[in-house]
């Protein structure tokens, strides 16, 4: 286990608080900690317990794991190639093959947009530069802002056509 990195944790917390547009007092109230205590954490003067970090994470609507990593309590899990995500999608029994391919395509497009390599996607034969075929993302009527009600040829949650 790594030693606590309190300074970086405080800076990270302050940044998260500002991104959430919360004042120090608002976050302290939401997390159930005192205003001075939270101020000391942000300034790197205090080492919060895992329980306090969990309360702060909940109030900030971020994962507690993120704060644990920032505090040095947990080692950061790394999946630079996205293999865990790919594996989870491909082995999910609740998804059909078409849904799995669409999910993988969306995931890889976000990775590509954020500058990550898509070697795994290419190895699996995903074409990230082509749009998903008709019907794979819910149908035209839904993408154009309609409800999809009353239209012939709409698709169900399983991606299969059904009459309305």
C-alpha cells in the first residue's frame, strides 16, 4: 500500500468541488464533515479516513475508488487497452451479438476521441470510422427526437423488429 499523498488529494478534491460548483461549506454539509476539517484536507494538512473519503465521494458524485487512489490508499487500476471493458461486453449474456458490436463501437469511438489506441477494436474487426447500420442504435425515429410510438417497423430492446 502506498503512503498517503495528501497534498495531491487536497488539490484534487478542490478541483472536483469547483467542477461540481459547490462551495467549501456546501460540500462539507453534503458530506457530513465540518467546514474547517474539509478546508484542512484541501490544504493538505489532514489525512482523511477511508470513511470520510467515501462520504466526500458520494457528495461529489464520483467513485470512492477515485479518491482512494488520489489518497494513495489504493493503487490505480490500469486498463490502457480497454481489455476489461471489451471482455465484459463480449461475455455479457444479456446482450445479443448486434448489441455487443454497437456497444464496442461506441466505447472505441470515445477512446479514439480521447486519444487512446484502438488496437483491440481493430483486432476484433470493428470499423470505427463507419456509422452503425440502421436500427442498431434504436432506429431513426428515436434519433430524430420522436417517441417511436405508432410507427411501423420499430425495433424492440432486443434489436429485433416488431409491429406496433
